[in-house]
C-alpha cells in the first residue's frame, strides 16, 4: 500500500472518529437529542473498520501512526466546524506529531517479532 492510500485511510478514519465522538459531545454537552448517539456509534464503527485497512503487521503501530493524522484532523475540525482558528502552536504541534507518525509507520523494520 502506498503512502497516499494510507494517508487517505487515516483521513477518513479521523473524520469518522471525530464525527462519532462529536455526536456524543452534542448529546451530552450541547443538549442535543439522544438520537445523535446512533449515527455516532455507526461512525465510530466505520472508524475502527478503516484502521484495519492500513497495511501493517501490528495493530498498535497502525493506531500510533494514526494519532498524528487524528491530531491534524482535530485541528481542522476545530476550525471548520467549531469556528475556532488554531494558533501557531497548534500547527507546530500537529507537524511534530505527523513527523512522528511517519517515522512510526514507514521506518524500515525487520520482519517478525522483536
């Protein structure tokens, strides 16, 4: 699987996870109807399924690398949905996390257990 496909999977997974979590936030913190929970659960199930599509032998490594993309996506959500513009420290932190995610996912490794 190439880098673009992995990144796209992570982007869609982040959107699904953030939307699912936001549905619960809307219900519990914003006073929205309990009916928000059902699409939230579906969205979280889609998120989990998407992470299984990442081409890596270890689930923990896929989840760890996903964390960097999730952080960037959360800041985009913050700006586009919640109307709060991220500051330079948010941007710097996201770039550091993406660099770390790239190292985790794409570093050359020997095949097999450590």
